[in-house]
């Protein structure tokens, strides 16, 4: 898993979501719907994705 990358895409709006979820999405670099970012696949990123899993789509990059 050292060089594994994952692509995270925001697929649901942040409107009406808790501030904690909005900050998590901001930390992931997702600020608009259908914007994607590529991240290293590690435990920290996976934890953030788990918190907002209902708002994002995850694919292997």
C-alpha cells in the first residue's frame, strides 16, 4: 500500500451538513460537487473518507 493512490469525488452537496463534515471535505480538497482529488491511500485519508462516506465516491487511481 506504499504507493497506492485513491481518487475521491464529492457527489453530494455539503448544504445542511454538520461543520465537522464540511471541514473534513475541505481537508480532502473537495469544495464543489463532482470535483475529484487524488490522495495517497493511508489510514488517515481512509478515516476521513469513512466519516463522509455518504457524500463521496472512492476509486483506485
